[in-house]
C-alpha cells in the first residue's frame, strides 16, 4: 500500500505541469502513473517530424525553461522564436522527471502502468503494470485526472473509415520511412496534423500537383508572428488588446471575423472559402504560402472508405491508385470534451482542463497553484472556470468570452495577479516593469472589455449573425 497526497493519472504535458507547481509551492507527495515508458504523454506517439506550434517559451513546466529563447534563422519559422521538436520535448520531460521530480524525494513514478478506476470512489486506488501485471494499491488524499482532455494522434488508433485490401493507408508517422516513389499523396485531415503532413511533403520536394488534401472543413489559423515572447511580446499583447476592440466594434459575427482577418489575427487557406473550423492551429505567412501551392483541395466531406481505385466521401468520390500513399491525419487531437468541475470535493478529485483556451500546460499549472493557495472549494472552482477546447469557428467567440470572464475574476485577486506576472507559462504577463506598449495594449483591452463581452454574449445567446 502506497501512501501519497496526490495520485496523478497521466505523466503527459498537463500532468507534469500540475505536479511541478505542487512540488514547487507545497511539501506534498505525488505518485505519477502513466501508460507510456517515458514521461511526455502523446509526444511518445507523435510523428517523427512533429514540432510545437507555439514558441517553446510557452510550453513545458513552470519551473524549467524549454529551449534557449533562440530566434530561428532559416526555414518557414525564420525570424520567430524556436519551436521545440518532439525529440526535444521528450528529452525535456525526461530531464524534469529525473533531475527534478525524483531527486526531490517526494515523487514516485510508475511508467508502463494502467490506472484501474475505483468504482466505489474511495481513497484507495489501484494501477496495474503493463509489463509484469503486478497490481499496486495507493491511498491518496486527492486523485488528479490528467487524461480527461483525451489527446489522440493518428498512430494511436486505426482510421475511422474502411481501407480495402490493396490500398495503402498509414498515419503520417510512416512518411519518413518511405523508400520508393508513390503515384501521389492524399492527405486526409484539415487540422494541425494535416497541415504538418503537407508541409513535410513540400519540404521534401514533392510536387504540389501530386498532393491532394482532403479537407472536410476549412480552418481559421492563428498567425504565429503575433504569439511571441520576448522581443515579440509587445506586438502579441497589442494584437490581443485589438481583439477586444474588434469584438466591441463589430456589427455581426461575419464582420467580427472580417476585422480579425484584416488585422492579421486570423488567417485562412483560401480567401474564397469561409472557414467553419477553429482549433487554435498556428501558421506563419511563409507556411501559408507553401500550403497554398496545393491546388487539389478536396471539399467533399469526410472519407467513408478507401478502395484500390476510388475514395468514397460524404458528397462524392475521387479516383486513387494502389500505389497512392493515403496519409491518415484524421485523429481528433484535442477533442472538445464536456466541461466538468475542476475541483470535486465529494470524490476528492481534480480534473485538469483548460482555463485559458488552447493553453493546456498553463492551465494545469494555474490549477495547481489554486489548489496550493486556496482552501474553499467554491472559490477554487470559480477561479478555474473551464474554457473548453474550440472546434468550430463560432467557438472563437465562446473561448474569447470565457477568457474575458476568467481574466475579470483573476484580476480581483492581488496574490493571483502577482503569481501570473511571474509565471513562465503565462504568455500574457511579463515580469518586471511593463513596457509602454504593453501598458497601452492592456488599457485598450480593459477599455473595450465590457462592450466586447456584451457583444459576444449577444452573438452567442441569439445564435444569429447580425445584431440589430
């Protein structure tokens, strides 16, 4: 029987960020259980050429920088802050575990282990070794579910469509293993993973005319140039402030998106196609130029089946060949989960979710700080109101609304504001004296916050495109 204060299920990005703040700010003991052989969660299963879509400075655990704040000098991210590769992320989490967590003497780590949910909801839990089958029991004051966000990547599950014998379909993990030419490539999926597959093919000299990109929904993208730390912080903060102004001054949902696009905050692949998806994917202008080289974009809905000579979609068929590489990028990634209370006193459970949209590691660190600094369960849940991961274009409004509401709640807590100002993972704060540009941007945001909130509420409640 193991004894601990916190049993954390999942040693991925959120579980590690949560445990890090607990270990830094309390004397608590932690047991970490994970199905993978190494910490890092889905990064263990991701494709070999994966990179962060946000600067390394915004990722990892709060106590330890990721990367060296370098500016990329070549490639399609040139001029912007570095994006850690998957290998770098995994090495980083391995160092956090073996150089910080375990040497603290307050962490017990069980990789290659499966948590067995306890039906009676007691304080004694079980997990089983996937290698030996040995069952461990642990008595924990609090269970922390770091798996609720349910991150999935293509290599973790088979495609959701039928693939005929004789047709070649594989997750994009298999692309670097290609050893002979194919008739062409069909990229299936319009999200971050699909864009990464297309960019990898183009970077490796594949003729864009031999690429077909199956895109059930077009996506709004974020311009990575305005999501930058350090020297780019002022522009990032200014863009954030202007988004409040755009929301407040807009006359319809369509007008709001037009304003955001004109300001460069949102980008789209085809100016003639209205995006209906928003998943927080980022691109640079250079990457977008590359993606636009692919002219064969298939907008016939989702794939139903792949045969040896045709692909069946919701709204039609397209031809294919047995020697075509069908690249599966259709995993849901961060699916939109129904929000639940972060802190549940009845079950002594903490369910990690996003309290700032698309900022999973910041959110986990923030929740850990609230757990360490506050006692009242209602207060803690009020501070950690969930902002669900977006999926549709309309979710841009929902997440913006949620962010504004949370920021207003946090601003009433001086201790919390001080913590945010010194939190490495908080991309909206800056230690020390803020620059004049940052002060101006914050004043813009505050000045338009209330009318922006009212306008967003009206759009969401009425569910129509125009406010009379």
